[in-house]
């Protein structure tokens, strides 16, 4: 399969909204107290660098914020304890990432029922009294402002709850009760500081269109000027389960794109919400935390395609999750277990990690989009040259190798071509782990070898532009992702040094 990429100076700049680094997901807040969790996050921040992080469990009992004690007369007295949340948020800010506050789940002392979700038992029932819930929200935000400053904290987006359209996450998926929760929470947050930006309804799959329409109806009727709309985006359906693992089939990308377009259309049908920001606060291929697809090279190529167009419809899209320290279905039994993370435990970069790194490079180094297709993005760089990414996958069987034939406008002279390749042959830690026997917890020597297998292949070459054109080729294997840079490069050899002569020495 060949794709010819011709770029000339007269081409119209293509639209490409690359918001790859706005937010990334995590499990519950309490996991940030683990050393391995923070090691994985620091790796992600060093190599990619996200602006915000969103996760569950802010108000769950393991964070110990909402507590009662007995006074000397035996009366129960409410206390707020911010010890753990301060420790978590201090760690986030030290790592260069800010919270995207998801308000939930319900502290057991404030809950109206005992329904919980996940291994760590997050309570998903409404508050037994909304005054107590609103006081909790206000106390937290006021504490954070005192600790970190109003200008800082009001820059953290606020989302009300998580997936209330699913009965597992909100008792009975009670729509009207969620709307009450949202209204009460919205005004509680704004009462602390009107600069806070508040959104919802954070719905996922199946009934998303019904819920978003009803939610915006409710906000419109009650004149609630929400700051943004949130939803989730997964592209695998119910998967076959075997033992601890799930084996899925991904949807064709057009399916997810069409579904996301409905949210934009619904929002734009209201005068009040036309053009309102839409944030995807979770996305991945599968929604199940032990789905084997997440560890694969296919996932990396599929997600690259997603990143190439998600910004067309959404202000941001938060990959769920950055790392594999995650316990929704319990503590994983094995290093590679189909976890959501772009980093496996042991700080091993999965192929999808590099997809995000490559798209962040496009944002950092590109100044305008010169070419965009279903298989590739090419950006012009400041100072001359180009950077780009290409990906290759098929929904049915192995894809033929993708051959990119580049014909680019360029000033005459010499250039360097640098490529980083991630594919099943050249960058495949999952295969390395399998080939050494699938050790559940690799020893130090095994882990070092798996880490070596997780690095992209770096290749370099020199090119010459003649008659204002620079020609080159780039090959992308099935389930591959390639990042490339073409930059002006003049040789500055030391006196007497002849590289061509050097490499002929025998």
C-alpha cells in the first residue's frame, strides 16, 4: 500500500487540533500513595507531559476526608481530614501535572445507601442530605485554595460524578437524582469562587445521546450556564472473557467518530450551549481493565488514528489511564494483564506510550499542518523542515506495509532524516515478556530486558533537496507507528575528518 505525500508552498494549511496533552486518566486518588504509581507518573510526565490528571475516589473512605468523632459528651462531631489529599496533590504538582477534579464517590458516612462499585468499594448512592454534600465540596475547595492559591486551584476543571447513566456507578442510573446532584454541586462550587469551571454529565456508552440531551434540557430550563460538557469514549464492545482476561474486537473507527459527532450536534442545537467545549474525560479502546488489547502494537496504531481526529470534535480527550497501578477488578496477577495504562508496572513503556509521545512532539515542534490523511500527519517546523507521524492497521487481518513517498517543498541543501519506529518487530515488550516465559513478576534481569524491548528503533539518514524538492520514503509495518523529523543539516566536519573514508576502513 503506497501513499504519496506531496507538499508545496502554495498548499492551504490543514486543520489539525492536537490537544493530546490536556489531560490523562488514573485510577482512584489513593493509588497515588504507592511508590510504583508515582514512578510511572513521573516517567509519563518526563517523556510526554500532560497538563491535568483525572481519577475517581476523591471522596472515598480511603482518602479519609469525611469523618466523625465523639466529643467528651458522646456526641458525634463531623471532622474534615485533608492529610492524604494534600499528599496526593502535592505529588501531582511536583510532577508538573494539575488535578482535573472529579467529584465522587460518596463518603459512607454521608451516603444514603450501601451500593458500591469496584474492588475498593466506592459508594455510588446519592447523599442522604444535600446540605452535607455541598458543605463537603465547599470545604475541600476552600482548603485547596488556602493551600495552593486561588489562581492555581480555580484553573482545575471540576466534573460532577462519573458515568451516572450506568446503574453500577449511580444508583438505579436515576437521571433526575443526578440532575439534582449536579445543580446543587454546581452552585456549591461557584459559591466558593465563580472562576471555577464546572461540567458534566460524564456519561459513557449506550444511553449517552439520551442523557446528554436530557442533561442539556435540564440545564437550559434551569438557566445553568455550564462551562463544558463531558462524556466518555470507548471503541470495544462486550468481549469474550477467559480466566482473568478479556479478548475483544475493536469497532471500526468510523463508528466512534459518528457517535461523538452526535454530542457536538446536540450541544449546538441549543443557543445556550452552541460551541460549548466538550471534554472526553475517558477514552481508550476497551472499557475493561484486563482487556489484552491495551498491551498491543495494534492498540498503539489504532489510538494514533484516534488522536489524529479527536480534536475536530472535542476540546480534549483524556486517555484512560497513564499507568497500570489500577485496582478496579482487584490487584492484577501479572505484569502484562491488559491494563489500561500506557505504562506497564516496572515502568515499561507500552507501544501506546510512544503514540502519545509522538503526537506531543508534533505539538511541540510543528507550527502548522501541511498534510493530513487517514494514515499520516505532516507538520511544518519553525526554522524549516517537517515533522510527522504515520500509522498502519487493519480491522480485518494483517495490513500490507504502508509505503509513504514524500515529495516536499524545501530549500536546496542538505537535511537530516530521523525516524522512530514502533511496531511488532522492532518495539514489542509484550512479545519479549512472552518469549521469556511470561513471568508474572519479572526479576531485575528480566525486567531490564523487557525495558530494552520497549524502546522505539531510531534510524538516521542524510537527504539532499534539489530544485526546491526533497524526496524520501518511509515504511510502516502492520500495527506500526512511525515518527519522523526532517531538518536542515549542514555538515561541520573537523579538519581532516572524512566520514565516507572512515566507514570503508577494514
